[in-house]
């Protein structure tokens, strides 16, 4: 029986007009001007509304060569639902205004069988925006290609759980037909977020934020999960996808990708 997750943020966080959305995505990808590469096995991309992050996200999704990819693991943080675990979708298909993305039910069953995942109900699934904001880009990039997705909501994990889930998922990235799309914004700055780190040596506040985020990105590119954890402990940067990113760093460290040149993502 088909169980549909609606494109619940279409019409607010991004347009629900199929032609306008397709044109926007095509334009942003074209403007980014990046070559597609089969060496790119995962991306980290933002999940803010497209008026804020749509252009930036093209610099991640524009790298993807869809030719040999048949499955995308989608890791997104939970903004509204608390869990100390990772949770799997119970939907069978994710809708987007420009095409539906079927869920790989076989892999979902494999992950359920480990006993390490909980299930999120449709209400939680549709309330969360972190994974949905990747879906139109995935639908566009994989247009004309047969692809399934494996959505995983990543909760407030301990360092031990991040490593455990990373090792559990590592076997999937060893398969070149699989791809990982990791959802995260970076610094949320201001009193609203109770975070106002400011290093005066960079001058303007936005330059300090840029330097802080760049430091974190440079560490992520090394693939060192422990170094990323230390960075978060030291600066407490409000990276909302810190747990999905950490899980993915453990995925790559536990797989053959450890031998790849750093910065391949």
C-alpha cells in the first residue's frame, strides 16, 4: 500500500509551481558551472528556504554525476522531534512538485532489522524540513534516471552513537551505486539562537562568522570525526546538522573511502 509524504513545505519554503521550480534549479546549477564527477560520493548541502540557500545548494548538487547512482541515503537533523536515535521514514514515496522519489523499502527493512532505528510517523516526517529541502534538487539531478532514496532522520546522538551509526552505514557507501546527501546549515548567529561568538580580529561580525564556519568546513574535509567533535566542543558553533555530518564522517572513516584523497566530498 502506497504511503505518501507530501511536499509539505512547497509553497512556503520554495515554490510549488513545477515549471518555476524546475527553471530555478536549472538556472542555479548552470550558474554554479561545476563539472559532474563520479568521484563525488556525498555532499553536504543547506536546508534553509530556497530564497536564502537555493543558489548555494547548487554548488553541492551540481557536482553529482547521476549515471551510475541508483540509491541516495538522505541524512537530516531533527528540528522538532526529540530522539537520541536515528529514525526511518514509514512512507513509500516522497513527493516533490517536479517528480516523486520512491523510498527503497528493501534497505529500510535491512536497517529496521538491526534494531538500532526507530520509526517516525508521517506527522513527524512532514513537519521536518531538513530532508525535504534536498528533494527537489535530487529530483532535478536524477531526472531521467531510476533512483530510490533512504531518508534517515538523525536525532541528538551521543558521540558513541554517531560512531555506531557510521559503522553500520559504511557498507552502503562501499557500493558505488549509493550516494549520501547530508543536510546541514552552518552558524546560526544572534540572540535568537543564544549564540554570539565574535572574534574581533576578523573585523565585521559576518567576517568572524565566515571564518568560524570555514574552520569547521576545513576540518570536515579532512574526514576526521574526532577533530570535528573537538571543534564543536571548543566553539559550540550552532551547526544544526552536526550529528548527520558526524555520522557521515564515521561512515567514510569506516569504509574504503578512508583511502580517498581528503576533500572528495
